[in-house]
C-alpha cells in the first residue's frame, strides 16, 4: 500500500516553514525530521518517518506558491544568515 504525504504549498512562507510542513506531513502534528537537505534526502530515502520500502508519494499542492516563497530572496536571506 502506498502512503501519500501532502504538503500545502500555499502555507510555505520560507525555508523554516517548509521544514515544519514536511515534518508534519510525514510525522504528524508537531512532527520533525530535521532542518536541512540531508535530512530531507534521508526522509525521501525511506525509514525516517516514511516507509522503509519506499512505498510513498509526496503530493506538493500549490507548488508555484512555495516556489515563490523559496526563490532567490529566501535563498539570499538564508545564505546571509549562515555567513552572519
């Protein structure tokens, strides 16, 4: 059986909110799996909240809204914070 996890792209306001939303989609309210691309890759590989056998789908609704929120401006803000 395939499990579907839903991300509401219209709720993505920045990178931190994205991490919260994916954590909650996979692990339920207040769910957490990490705050970086390595953690996201682990999640997508299975076994970190997702089925070990990889029988899951992530449905990213309204992805154009989240693309705007995660675009150049957010990337620059995040990089400045890391350098700062």
